[in-house]
């Protein structure tokens, strides 16, 4: 059985609540422990490699769009994922950070 965001939320592994964007494949949230202003998470609805890659692609697009926007002073960004406790993961459902 594929792990899903819905299951992870019911089990307390996915604590995010501030939905910014909801798509067929992923949900974009404001990070509840932001490293910087605007720290965003892109979270797959199904825990599959294909959906995690869609999250990475969206985060890259969103980061580039933020740089191009005239409405802010963003000049750079980071995209990353922590997979496993030894990598610093604290919420144990995959999620891509856009910082």
C-alpha cells in the first residue's frame, strides 16, 4: 500500500496546515518552523518517487518565478529534502523545502 499525505496527517507525521496551493499531485504549505521568511514546503499527496520529483520541479519553478517577480527582493533560493532521521528529517513524510 502506498503511503499518502492523508494517512501521514492522520498519524501525526505530517503536521502542516497552512495550505497555499492544492493540486492533484501535491500540496504547498507554509513551513511551521521557517528558516527564512517565505519558507515553503511542497508535499506529495502520494509518497512515490514520481510525485516527489514533481514536487522538486514545482519548487524550482516557484523559486525562479520568485526571483523574476517585481513584487519582492528575492535574489536566490534553496531547494532540498531531508530523507531519514540521520539526514535531519523531523516530519516523517517526504516534503521538499523551498527556502
